[in-house]
């Protein structure tokens, strides 16, 4: 079996095998949570979990595109910078941040601190990152300059909202019984 050089840092790795295993993992994920995820789009907590799945699939697709470009050209010199940044945003904002926000929504369920923020957080971050990824791939700099602040503002609103809700949870919790 031949080894390919690491995509960006020159470390020997088996990129093709790793990608195949990622595809299998996504298939298992879709089989297990695909239908319940689609049914869950109404609730603030579960819709963050549900939207993370398409971003995970997008991340795998962008990873495959990156590997194919590196293998076909034999070099990392000609890679479009937007592809690498789009791949990062699909994984870190689209997948990981949505899962984190889903956990935080679940942990603060029932809190009525800024209930109007739930939809702004979800739609601002997810539409912002989706259009930002598309703009990176299309090299549309003007669109990038618009969508990045929208995405960032939604994340900052989420941080403020979850901080207030978690503080409210802590103050509403009963005091521990003394021994």
C-alpha cells in the first residue's frame, strides 16, 4: 500500500483510507439519525442537531475534493485558499458549533431568557455559514464580507443568550442540603 504525503503539513498518512472510513461513518450516522433529525426541525435544541448532519456531509465532500486535487496535481501549491477555509467552516461552525448549541439549548430548556433569540441564532448562524461557504468556493469576496458578520453576530448572540440562561439555571437551582 502506498502512502500519500500529508495534505498540508507533510506527514505520511493514508488519506484515501481515512476518507473511505469517514464515508462509512456518515452512512451509519444517516441510517441511525437521519429520519429523527428531519422530524426534529421544529424544536430549538433538536434543529441544531439536525442541521449539523448536512454540514458534516458537506465537510466530507469538501475533504474528498481536496484530496482529489492534491493527488491529481501532486502538490499543495495550487490549492484554492477558499476550499480550505470552506472545509474548516463546514466542520467547525456548521457541525461542531451546531452540536454545541444543541447541547446548550437542551441544558437550558424551559428558560425564558431572550426567547426571541432562538430563531436569530439558528438562522443567522446557519444561513450565514452556508452562504459564506458558497462564497468561499465561488471566490465571491463581496458576499464573504457580508455573510461573515452575520454568522459572527449570531454566534455572539448565542454566547450572550446561553450565558444568561445558564446563570438563570444556576440561581434557580435548590441549595444543597447541609449534612
